[in-house]
C-alpha cells in the first residue's frame, strides 16, 4: 500500500467498522480522493477509492476498494437519463474504472464521487437511523444538529441520491453531513481525520440526544407473563423448539440458524409494543435485505409449553407465508424477479429469544445482529418520537431490485453440503477430525464432540471457527451428555442434518484374556453410544422434516473374523446391524442411514496411537512404525488407508450424489477380499 490516501482510508474504515455503534456488519461505505500517475500518459490523474460492493468496513483491505477516475465519474452527470433509468448508471461505472478497477463498484459510488469533498463516509449507526426513522426526523435533525447536518428525505440509493447530497453540500458550506431519511448518515471532510471526526460527532451527538431526551419506557410497559425465563430454562426451551422453528424457516429451502437471548432482545419481546413495532418491520435497506420486511412473532406467553408453541407455529407460519405472498403480489410488476421464498428470516419467541436464519451460519448470525440493530433503532425513535420506517413499496423496490437480483445471480454455486449441519463424535483427532474437516470444506457447519474438550475446541478453531465449527465435550455412553451434545448443536446452528457415529476405541485381546470390563467398555462406547446419539439426533431430524443422514464408522472387522479381537469385532458387527435396522425404520422420514467399513487406518488414528497399534503390530510380527505399510501390502490395491479416505466416503454418502442410497456399507480398506460384503 503505497498511496497515502489509500492508507488513510483503510485505517479510518477499519476503526469505524470495528465499533458496532458506528455501522453494522458489511454496512455503509467510505471513500477518499487522491492522485496517482497514469501509467499511459505519465500525468497525474485524480482517483476515487471507495469500498466496493459487499465488503465490510471493519476488515476492509485495499483489494476491497473500487478505483475510479473522478473526471470520468463526474462526466456521467451529463449523460444521466433520470431517476427512472438510474440503474443503468451502475453499469456505466465500469467505464470509469482506473486500471483493473479493483472491487466491483457499489450502488453508493455516485454519492462518494459527486460530493465535492476529499473524503466521504456513509454509515448505518443505530443512533442515526433512529433519527432517520422518526416520524418528525427532519425537525429532530434541526433541533439536534442545527445547520451542521442537513435532512435528506428518503430516496433509494443510487445516482440521484448522489446528486442530491452533492447539491446539499454545495448549498450548505457549513454542513458536515446529512441524515438520510429512513436510511443512515453521510459525512464528509477535506482530510481523512476530519471526516472520521465528523462521522463520530454525528453518531455521538444523536446518541447523546436520545439518552438525554428519550423516554424511559419507549417500548411501553412490560407485559405480565412475557418476561424472560431463567437462563437454563430458556436455553433448554430454545433447544427443544429449534428443530421445529428451523422447519418453519426452511419450507422453501434449508436454512442454518442462530439463537440470541441478549437482554436487548428479551426486553423487546416482553414489551407491549412488540406486536405493532414488529409488524412495521425494519427500515434501513441493509437491515431488511437480511431480515425480510418483518419477523414472525410467536404470540404466546413465556410459560407456553413446547407443544403449545409448535401447534401455534403451524398457524403462524401459514399466515406469515400468505402475508408475504400478498406483499409480493401488491408490489410486483411484470419485470420483478420471482419471489425468493416466503418463510421468515427472524422468529421471535417471548421469554426465550430470537432465532435468525440464513444460507450459512454467518448470514444467519448477521441477520440476527441486524435485527438487534433494528430493535435499537425502534427504541431510539420511539423514545423521542414515533418509529416510522420507509413505505412497504420502497422496501419491495429494494428487496426485489434488479441490481440486487443480479448480485444474487453472480453468487458462486453452493458447495455440496451448503446449509447442512453435522455432529461428529470422537472428532478431535483421526478419522473423526478428517470427516469434520471434509464436511466443513464442502459447506457444512460442524459440531466436534469429544471426551477432550480442549482438543475438540482446538480442532474446531483449526477447521474454521464458530461460524463453521464448534467443539464440545461429550461422553457418548451418558444419555444426558448425548442429549446435551445434540442440544448444543441445535443452539449453535439451529438444527441437525447429519450425524457421524465415529467415537470408538479398541482393546485387542484374545478371548481368554478379554475381561468383562473390556467387553462392557467397548460395547458401551460403540454400541450403546451409537444408539444413544442416533436416537437423540433422529428425534431432532424428524421434527425438522428435512430428512437427514446418519453415518456409522464401523469396520472391516464387522464382517471379517480375525484373531484376538472378540470384543471389538463383535461391537462393530452390532454397529453394522444398527445401520440396517435404522435405515429400515427412518426411511419414511427421509433419513438415510449408511455405514463405512475402514481398515488399517494407522496414521492419525487415536485408536492406534492409544496402544492398539503396538498390540496389532505384535500380533502380525512387524515394527509398530511399519504397521500401516504392512496393512497396505495385504490389500488388493496395495495402498495405505488414511483418515482422509474415510472422510471422502462420508462426504459422498451424505451428498446428493447418493440421495437414493440407504442401508449401505462402503468398504474403505484398499481391498480385503475376506471382508467383501457379497
């Protein structure tokens, strides 16, 4: 990064974006104007660097900036065809790019290029949007800021809004920024530092006014019976409701969920204004593009039973879908994109919390964060005025904007397991970790369950962190811990689609040396443990109504009779038959149950590292470090089997490629003739 303007812009953007009081995730944009040498003419040329489409200020890098020539951008004013055709101007930005142009220019590029200031910030602070969505927002703007901030009536983002703000800047030389009705704030300055200070002054001044003049109870009085349940009760209830709520959010397409029981949410859910304010919906375009125009609200008190809520959900969901379809029909025209689905993205459950949904965990989490922003906005507006979001028709114009549709169409094709949620037992190392890693790489959210919590959390961090993987402690022989593991999966990602029964161990002994304790331990972990986990996971999968997959990591030993391995081989045969039994029972729910029979997976294996490898090496009369090679030589393909090869089979079994396959065992043993299934 050699250009000073760029360096200052990135630093300012990162500072502003790091504080949620200034703007929401991926919301707003910043810019700076400066000069560089044109490599073609050798002359200095004025350039605009502006955050590109879809980027996030807090993590913005130079690669996320669009770079345009200011002279060409401002020349577009002479060919602007008017507000009815302003969408055409986005394509025109491509003809203003300098060099390769960097990131794709956003719809707000005109605002930054046309305003006569060296630096411009456009942000979505809760305090600013509270003023922007107040019914008397224009009067409040004058009262709060005097003539230093100018009110701009709602206008959809685009070229005309850029022209409007440029004219305001020219006509009000004393002004440092604007409040954009229903939307956010814009500030400017001649230096990066001045612009940042102006942005912060607007945000903090608005918040100070709300704090000083706002009513103590902007949401009205608390409603008896709707207060938050105690934490342990509400989280247990949230887990019990999660699969049913995911079914509601996923009628059109499977969604990943996020659960929030923050105080700000619970207070809103217990207030008398919950229903009317929720019905008004969000206002800032960034908000409702993620949250839909309004949430689904469960209209039952906190002490309603899970069964009562589930029964009511069916009615509320049907009503919500009909209402959304009517919203689409009222506002659509022949050129509108097709309806994108009528399920809610936000579900509010009094006493319990908020469930938000999206195509992946990050999208679901951010949708929830945006609705928290919306709650803050409603609180602020109601505290000093009346919350008055933009009209429904304007929301529709943005939600079904041709430019927004084009952006969605440019998204890459989803990965094979996108939107799926997996629980893998014994996944902190070896085969389990390899499977979790592969499923995450294919788009799954993954919960890594293991006896060792630290190792499980470390593995999750290595795989991708909390939006991709979480690590939990679980003993599969304990029914309460098993249910807690499934509940943790439901709370982390909103549901469960895929279970891998991988937890296991082996004690290699001949019959006469095998103790009752040896037998019980292995059967408790692998036979009983698989049964307990499958039962708990299947219950949630059935409630979701989305089908699912259960995979058992069995063994070649389930069909091959080898020496000195009575307890391990017998329990693997038990697991293998569980596959057949559950495939027969769960098929009516769309749940596939399959197994994988590995053999000789030495490298990376927790079982082999725990002493079994040394014992098997002794049985075969080879050094332990050569055991993998020994196993390879006895196979038909003469290939060593690694954890990643088992993971390949797990990914295939749970993909759409084998959508019609259940009750199958796949050998991953490089070819052991005595273990052929037929």
